[in-house]
C-alpha cells in the first residue's frame, strides 16, 4: 500500500488534465467490476487469487487517484493578450 498523500495547498490543473484523471478513475473502477464478475467463472484457485489481486490493485489505484482529484482545483488558463496591430491608414 502506498503512503498517504501529504496535506498541502491545492494542486492547480488544467481542465483537460482533470478530465483525463476522471476518465482514468472510471476506467479502473469499470475494469475492477468487470474482473469481479469474471471471478465466479474461474475454477483454478491460484488464478482466482491472482484475479482478486488484480481487482484490489485496480480499486486501490482508483482510490488514490480520487484522493488526488479531491486536492485539485482548476487553474485559470491565462490567454495572452493579443498584440496591437497598427493600422497603415
């Protein structure tokens, strides 16, 4: 198990990064649910144990990413000012 994240200031992220993080969490949780459904069909005890380890790892990773997500805030992307174009006329 990984150590807990230290408490600190919020992590400023782009909207794109936050969406990517959310998608990764959803994919990990969906994969764990899919693998858990397959567990009933596995006859070999060792294979079943490895499948359970996979499920635990997926859920642990999703949990850690959710903890990270809670610490994030969307940063304001600074749009550079457009340069003034001098008229020739």
